[in-house]
């Protein structure tokens, strides 16, 4: 059913929507604690659980040293070389985050169909641009990557200001614009900005929160992968040659 047939502009969240960031995060943490744990006399499983349970929910950014500083503090580690070794292994995984398997084929189809695409993310500029380039996605979005730091003062999701800024910068109007994201933050901000909204809830998604009492958090549609977006845009999946 084509419920987004009027849409001309499609904006995507980046992490865990387009890029498999959570998979890289978990792999990076496991690699880090794999070398750190033996040097501090605890099992890898115990160290991993400490990181996931007692550190990750309370740190501000996984792209800096905060998680490893907090992890070291939690376990009483004072050896900077141990912390640095773990961080470098973690960062190696985060520098090589891959798109989900459905992303590049679907983005090619959308580009060929004439859709103008962009990214709206809460991430840090240097990190997000680096991810996009390394994942081979820059040519889909061109310069249309909108981050809180794009605005002065910066505004973060779920406030509507970041979405409104993205629309204005791209020359898009809300009624012909769609936001696809994996979090309620994506849906709330886009709804408040007057956009169409689609929640992408993949199998490994742990972010999206259903709150029927808060109307702005309700998406217009829910999908499990990007292939399911095509019929909502009135695009025939069988008519493309990008799928394996």
C-alpha cells in the first residue's frame, strides 16, 4: 500500500538505521575486554558484563575515551597502556561500521527513482562524516547531512528544530518529506516538524519505545527492513536489478 506516494525527499537516521552500529559496538567491546580482562585478573565475560551493565548506559559518547575511562575507574585500573590498548581495538571496529545488507541496493533504487536523500543524526560531525565516507554512502546523500552542530545553538533530536533546519537546507517541504529512523526520537521530532514518519524496527533493534499515550511518537508506518519501504513509496521491488 503506497502511503508515501507524495514523498520526494527521504531523510534517514544513521546509526542502527543505515549503519549496523550496534553490531560494531558489541564486537568492539568484546575485542577490548578480551585484551583488558586477562591483564586485570577477571574473566572476559565478567568484564563484558561490567561494561554493558555499569558503564555504557552512563557515558556520553562511545567515540571518545569516556567508556574506557569509566570502565577503568569501575574496576580500579590505573594502567594507561591497558586502557589505550582496549580503546584502540574498540575504535578499530567503530571505524569500519558497515551498512546493513539492504541499504546500498535500496538507496540505489531510490536514487534512480529521483528521490533526494539526506541524513539527520544526533552524532558528532567528524565521526558521522567519517562513517558515511568509509561505508561508501557519501554519493547518496551528497552534502545533505544534518547534525545538531549544524545549527547555532545546536539542537538535538527529538526537538523539531533540527528537522526543520534539514528541510529548509534541502529545499524540502514537510508534506513531501519522510523521516526513516529506528528510535522514537526520530519519529517525535519529524512528526513535530510536519513530516511523514516511518519506524525501521530491525531484529536487533532495542531503541524504539512504543508510547500510545504520546501522539508524536507514533509513526505513520513500521517496517522491518528497507525493502519494505519500497511498496510504501509505490515502487515495484521486482522491477529493479540491484537485489542479489
